[in-house]
C-alpha cells in the first residue's frame, strides 16, 4: 500500500483535501494543516467543489457509488499539484483504494494520476519536502495511535520522526499499539458492539501508559476513541498531528 510511484514535486504550491471529518467536526485540523504548510513555504489552494474521497461507499462494497464520488474528486483536484490530506485513511483511499475499484474502468489513468499526487500530511512533510526536524516546543507526553490505513505507508514513521525532534515532547508506547481502534468507518455502524469493545480495549491500553494527550494522523480514530471516553465519563484529550505541529510552532513564537 506504500505510495512509491510519486510524481515529481513542482514548486511548493499544493491543494488541500480537507476531508469530510474536517468539514463536519474538525475544522481546526484543516486550519492547522494550512498553517503548517504555509510555515513550510507552501502556497495552499482549496478547491471549493471538493466533497469526499469515496471511501465510505468503497468500504461498504458499493463500488459504483464510490466511483461517482472518485470521478468528482479527480475532476475537482485536476492539475499536477500535490494533494495534501490530513488523514491517513483518505490519502490511502486515493492512492490505493480508488485504483483498485477502477482497474477495469476507462478512467483508471486519471485516478492513478491523482493517487500519485496524493500525500498524507506527515508523509509529505518528511518524505516529500525532506523536513526531518520540527521547530518550536510542545511540553506534553503523548501516545501516538497508528491507524490501520497507515500500515504499509510511510505516514507513521514520518510522524514519529517529527515527534522525536520537538523540544519538550515525549512519546510513550502502549500495549497492542498496532491493534485497530474499532472504528473502521462503516464497520462501527454495522457492528457497533464489536466496534465499541475494540475501542474500549484500545483506550485501556492507552490510559495505562498515562499520556497527557492521545495523538493520531486520522481524525476518525480520534473521534471514535474520544467519543467512547466521553461516554464513559473519562474524557481523554486528543489532538491531530497537524495540531501538535501547529501548536509547537506557536509555543516557539514561530507563527
């Protein structure tokens, strides 16, 4: 699933795919992503016609419906600029899921072209722009959740590289760190009891490590685990990768 066939970067103009979760719940993640990219010297474009990456229908097995959404996404993000996505799962949909469902479709080349320009945020910073250290300061202990959709990609390693360089930030490992949080998009709707049990197990392991903050590059995982923790009456502060990077810059007086 590693997106290795990248198109060469041309300048530092990029397009932002904010994702459905930014639009509905995590608007500050979209803002933080823009601030981080602008700090790196990128000019950020935001195609207003964007909707969804097509993953919900894809995961649910309704590939004809998913293809309609993907075709719209290909049209909306036309051009040769990198498409930056603050979500490992949505990025993986563009460079892995979408090409699978278009294997026998005439517009496969256009879908593959978009996939080669799609980057998860941390992956883009470290492996696209070559930034290995992050300035500023973030005085907190974090637990970093590696989402299922970033397995086989460079995203988790990229985030870890950045975290290791931030002054004041400490990362604690927790038990069964590679296990799913239980969200799985439509899985949590179709199998709510199993999804909840998986999420609670993940939370038990995270809490045992006693972090100040739970961090992930996927908002869906944060929404799931944060919701479960809130329902239990034991709220757990959570932040997205982009927010940690942005706040480190703020704390260092860099933005």
